[in-house]
C-alpha cells in the first residue's frame, strides 16, 4: 500500500508584494509505508526497488525546488567591483598565509 503525498507551494505574499519565485508544483511521491511493518513474504528485490524509487522521487523533488528557486548567476555576479588588482592581492595574501602557517606547523 502506498500513500501519495502532494506538495504544492503557493506564491508568497509579503508586504503586498507577490513573490512567485517559490511557486513549485510537485508531482506525487509514493511512500512505501509497508516497509515499516516488515513481512517475511515480501520479496527483497521489490523492497529494494521501492526504496530506490522513493529515494529518487525525493531527490527529484529537491532538484526541482532548487532549480526553480535558486538564482543562477555567474560566480562573479555579486562582486562586480572585483578586479585584477584584487585578484593579485588575494593571491599574495594566500601565499603569505601559507608561509605564516608553515612557521607554526
């Protein structure tokens, strides 16, 4: 017996602004509840298939939620002020830290 769980996140209303970034409509997840009450007659391969199916459904839901709600930007998108000079300073800082760390190891 399976219980079907449906997850549906509605748009969020916050201070009069409707945010639709988190609107996710997810398919059904079949939960293998019978595994909580083991029965010696249940086939081991059937159990493994149901566990794998359940796992894959959860991963699929999480990937779908992440894809629709996590912004995709270049790694330097939020550091528009970062330039070559700062790259050099960061590299120099890392090198000096390595030297300093090696003195106390």
